[in-house]
C-alpha cells in the first residue's frame, strides 16, 4: 500500500472494532479492516471474529492450526487501513519518537512501508494525493482551498497538526497548492535560480570590499572558508532548533501558523518546486541579525567579519541549491548519499537528520538517520 497516507490508530481503537459489523485485525503494527471477509472465510466467520481487534501474526504462522494460502495474504494487503504507533525512545528535540525504522512494516513482497506515511520508496513521494479522499479521511487541510486560513482557523491541537503536517502530500499535476489564495501568493513562491541570482552579487561585492584589508588572497580565502564551515553548524542549528522547534511550539494558532509558514508547508508538500528554497525577503530577515552579530564579534576588524559573513552566505547558497536538487534531481556519488538521507528525514524520520549539505553535525550530536528507504 505504499504511496497512500494512512492514519495511525491507537490499540484501543483497533480493539473496539471487534464485531461482524466492523472487524479489524493487526499483524505487527499494520492494521487491517477485514469486515468484508468475515463471512467469506473458508473456516467460517467465527474463526475470524475470535481474533477481531487482535493481532493475528501467530495464527497466520501456525501451520498446525491452519495453513494459510497466498490468497489470505493478498486479502490482507488489500485491506490495509492504517498503523499502530510505534513509540520507543526520545527524538532529538525531546518527544517520544516513532521507531518504525526498527519495527518496520513489511508487505508480503518484502517492501518496507513506513507506518506514518505509508511510503516505502522514492517513487511514492510524487504520487498524486487524492485531495477529496485525503480531506475526508484526515479532516486536516483541503488542498483545493488556501491553506493558511485553514491552519489559522482549523482549531487543530499541536499534536494533531504535527502528525498531519509530517505526512507528505503531493499536489495535483506537480503544481503549487494555494497558501494565500490572493495577490500575496506570488510572494510565497521562489524558483531555485532566484537564490544565486540575488545573493551571489552581494557576496562578490562584499569580498571585493574586504580584500583591501588583507595582505594576500590566501589570507582572505582562509577567513572565507572559516565562514563557510561555520555555516554548516548554523544550518544544522537552524534546521533542528528553529525549523523543527515542533514539540516546544506554543499549542495555539499563532505558534502553529508560524511553524506552517516557516517550514511546515515544506514537510506537508515537500515536492513543491516553488517552496523549496527560501524567499529572499525571509532570508534577509533571518540573516540581518547574524550580520550584526558577526560585526560585534569581530569589532576589531571589519574586513575579517565581512569576509567570514560572505563565506557563510555562500554556504547558504550552496545549501538552498543542494536542497532543491536533492528533491528534484537524480544526483551522482556524494550527492546521491545526501539525497537518500534527506528524503529519509522527510518521509521516515523528521525528528532526526537535520544536516542537508552534510551529515557531519548529525554524527557529532547523535541525530543520524538510518532506514531502508529506497532511492534512485
């Protein structure tokens, strides 16, 4: 069932479906609705109802009791309706986290299916979401209507919002879903080429001005590389502690709406080509305090501060372009590994894997990713 966004049921919910009118069973953490199969079971309906609301993994494997044919497993595959939560351990940012990677759901053909997203491989990411069915099932956001006001007026709890916004959807035709639905809409959409077009000129000009303060090119290059390396840490910190503030968010419409605008919409619609890189205005707002901070730290030498800052901005340019191409290009060698890690962050474990241009700081701080997601 990969490619579908399926709900997560509590154990109590599954156990309540224990009658002929509504019969659920589980295998591991997979939840199946076998109501239509109750009266068709070759051994009689009572054998099915005996396990209604329960796990049937043991009886399926018990050849002494009853040998189940391939047809029985096909019935289960067609009846998958959701998953039980797999909670064990703590996420990077403080919440009990899903360990689906460890307890992974596997279909009859051996494919791993993530219990929250229902996805198993890269191709699932771009499967078009059935908008009407998704809204009917989850009661979250209607992709046909402007999203921002729905988030603001939705009355969602933080827990429900975070669960839903991290279940990826793909808008019809690969287009962009409406956020504002008015004249502000273009301001929320940024093609990837805008990033180098806007920011490379000021970086070049800043390096030109700062070059007057150095004795040679190597000295300036050293500070530039220093700023570039600092960016990798800033990238990690921003992604982990700002973009994924998540469980420290205020449980109100202000916090949830700001989270959605800043990063939630990207996790909700991760394949949207026009909301993958940061709009220049937003980046300026985030970068300006760092400009001031750098020159407070390097008050003794404006040239060093400016060169280091230019190195960091160049790192940001590399980050945003890398981010875009990790989503939309089949990349070689090193970038293929980065792509696998980043897609795992989106579709398997958003609570870890915060480095985009490099997994270095994830390895340092223990937020590495590991999963069986298949990529091209």
